[in-house]
C-alpha cells in the first residue's frame, strides 16, 4: 500500500500540494494545518487510511506480470495467480522508472550516479561537489538540500516551470485550483501532448512556505549551467541557451499571474487577497560554463532529476506509443474494457495530482459501467 | 487572425507537422553545400540541391557565397569571413521564427530588425593562447520589432523563435562533426 511514496522518495520529501488539497473520494485532510505540506510518512498514512475507509479489496504484494486480451476481456497473470476479467483500470502510475538521457552511459565511472529512487539524503554521498541535472520540482529541491549540506552544487537547467510559493498572500496552488486553471479539460487544451509532458513546477512544501526558484538557489550559491547536451571525452557539454529557458519560464509565469489577476478582478475576489505582485526576472549568470570535466574530481556525484517514465513491460496489449506512453482518450484506452487513471492531464490539468483522481475516476468508471452493461 | 498577413503560410507548416507525426522518415532532410578553393583564404561555396520528404529536392536557383578574410588579416576581402556566416544563419533563422510564430499567434508585424554581435578572441585561431577557444565567446542578438502586440507578447515571440530555431540550437548545443578526406 502506498508503495511509491514508501519506496521511491527521498527522506526529506514533502508534498508540494497543500494539505487541504489532499483529497480522495470520501477522504480528506482534517488535521490542524490545512496550509501545510505532508511528509512522506503522512502521505503513506493518508493513503492507508483511505484504503481502510474505502474497504477496497486490495491484494498487496501482488505484481502484475502480464495482461493479455481474451475473447471477452483480459487474462491477468500476477505473482500470486491468474485473474480473468472483462475490464481493467490501469492505475500503475506515470513515474515507475527514472528517465535518464542516453549519454548517462558515457559518464566516467569515477563519478557516482544517483536517481531520485536511489537518493535518500546528502549524508549518503561522500564529500565533494554534486551536479544535479534537471530543475523541476525534484531537481530544485535536491539541489537546495545538497547545497545546505555544505557541498558545491551545479544545477543543469533546461525548460522549467517557475512559480512563487505564495501569490497575493495565498498558496499559488490555491490560485490554480480556485481560478479554474486546473479544471481545463484535456479536449480543450491546444497542445495536449505538450501539456502532458510539462515538467513539474519549481515548488517545495516547507513549513515556512518559501519560494524555491532559480533566484533562491543562486542566492544560496548554486551554480547554474545550461541543459546538459552531451558527453565528449569525459566532459559534460551544456547548452548555451540558458538565457532563453529563463526568459521562457519568466514569461510563462507572468502570463499565469495575469490570468490569476484577471480572474480575481472579474470574480470580485480582489478584496480577499493582497494586491498583485510581480517577481524579479531570473538572474542570468555572468558567464555560465559550457563544459565540465567529469574526470577532474570537481563533482563526485550526479543526481539525475530528469523526470520519470511509466513501465508497461507487463502489458501485452498493443496500446503503447513509440515513446513508451499509453495511448488513451481521457483515460479510455483503445482496447475495449481497458481504462487508465492517474496519468498527467488524463482528463483535466488537475489529473496530474493526487486530488485529480476523484472527478477522473467518476467519469472513467461511468464509461466502464456502460461498457459492461452493453456487452452483457 | 485572418487579417494578419506576415506572409508566412502557417497552415502549410501546421499541416506538415500533422503529416510528419506519422511519417518520421519523410522528416529526414540532408542539407548540402560544396566549396572550392579560389586563392589565398578565398573560397566559393555553392548551395543548390538538398534531400527531404523522401526525395532529392532543389532550390529554384543555385546560391553562391564567397568567403575570405578582411584586409586587416592581410587578405583580399572577396567576401565575408566564415564565422560571419554563422551570424547570417542565426539572424535569418531567428527572424523567420519571429515571423512564423507571429503569424501563428495572430500578431501583425510591421518591421523586424535584428543586430548581431559575436565576440571573438582571435588569439585562439592564431594559436597565441591555448586556453582561448577558436569560436565565438559570446553572441548577442538585439531585436527591434514593431508589431500590434504588447512588449510581453513580443518578448514571448522572440523567446519562442529561439526555442524552435535550428541555428540557435546548432550554435548553443554541441554537434558531431566528421571531416574526412575522400
Ligand atoms: C517525485 C514526485 C512527487 C510528487 N508530488 C506530488 C505532490 O506533491 N502532490 C500531488 O498531488 N501529487 C504529486 N505527485 C504525483 C502523484 O504521485 C500522483 O498523482 C499519484 O501518485 C498518482 O497515484 P497513482 O496511485 O495513480 O500512482 P502511483 O502513486 O505511481 O502508484 C502506482 C502503483 O502501482 C504499482 N504498480 C505499477 N506497476 C505494477 C504492476 N505491474 N503490478 C502491480 N503493481 C504495479 C506501483 O508499484 C505503485 O504502487 C508526485 C509524483 C512524483 C513522482
């Protein structure tokens, strides 16, 4: 139960969504700190409690090793026997494996490589500099933690989503929720495949509700370099396009804040929040390095915070695209009786988060129930 | 949106994007150039044929480019220096991007001007100092754009054009280069 939270997160992990947003059908956070952020232990308890309340017949410790189509449904092979069924909801998650660039293989052996699945905390690494690759939620959080441990940290930055922790006195995710941005449906989004690939926002959940953007990291002494493009002769080569990924993120954040302001104005909510604010542009380093000699000992470890990918190795139904992603229309997979939940922007922007599953599940299950009724 | 006329056939580009989604082979292009040494550091490069959409293609006309070095390098200055061609490529690529993105976003352009500066320490190519690189140290592009759009929208145009630019990518990211003797 709650396996991904228990086994695949680092020690200091907290949700980046506030407690009041932790909602599952019929179960919500009811503790004393609705604006706080759950620790890993708290998330695990929250999910275990949901399992108890919902009395779902969960078979724990059971791996699905294969799913095959039959004449009237599916044959499921598990580590504890066979199951035949007419419909299946795939809820195996979008983040089963860390996604690494191919050139990770070309990194010299003298440098230790860790993924967020292996990383627990700074204490696990020998003394020395660390190169964190990727500046989305995981990367900025780990870069900050490693820097605070006294290590030199270099952060390789590609395209990212910048957000302040709070805006006009409220959690920025309150704005996403209230203004309806998160309710945008998958069939209304211009470029859906892009929306589904969007990296996680640069946010961290801390009791102090601090913003963790690149300016914060730069002030802490984290060195920024561009997107890591290749390894050549034991050297990491970084893109010289850093300035533009900063501009793109700054401009997108401005547009998002404009959307919030516009919403507050037209919905008469201006009085309950603080006045609009704008944030300093991301500071461009004087001269960002374009290469780093990985053999020099300057960095002793690399942390790949380059995202995750799903693992459908067990799914013997031809519904996976060339990029290894499940083909589906709002959770309805192109194979009768097959459904999906818990994927990024599955039916709306909210779907990428824990609380997104409630409405998605209702709609997907409606379809599933119709399917069962028709085929009887 | 229909009123916007930047002269870019965005529909054709969007259609191509859809078609190529299902036909990655057709998206494989090969651009070609052939050069001939003239005299001194003067050479002439011609560009005409290329490959794409699964077959040989050709420009309407052959284009001829002379490259040389200026007189301060004790050369005859029959053409611009090779490294200046990189600025030509970058300027035209980013400008094309601005026009296309503007068309796609329904922004009418009135004028788009860019000035480019590439900082180059020539001690690298002369072998004066092994720590100085041969290529540009820094390139600065300054756009001056007159359009029916806010400053923020114009900045977004320029940012998006960099994001989709072939030459910007070629200059900011490493590329494998193989040079052989036939
Ligand atoms: C680093 C990180 C931080 C996140 N932070 C937040 C946050 O702050 N707030 C938020 O709302 N969301 C957050 N998310 C997103 C959140 O994890 C998902 O929305 C949520 O976990 C989806 O739940 P799920 O049960 O669908 O998938 P998962 O939590 O991924 O669970 C899938 C389960 O299926 C199991 N499984 C997979 N394959 C098989 C198989 N073949 N047989 C049997 N079992 C299998 C896995 O072991 C796992 O237990 C975060 C995600 C990551 C990766």
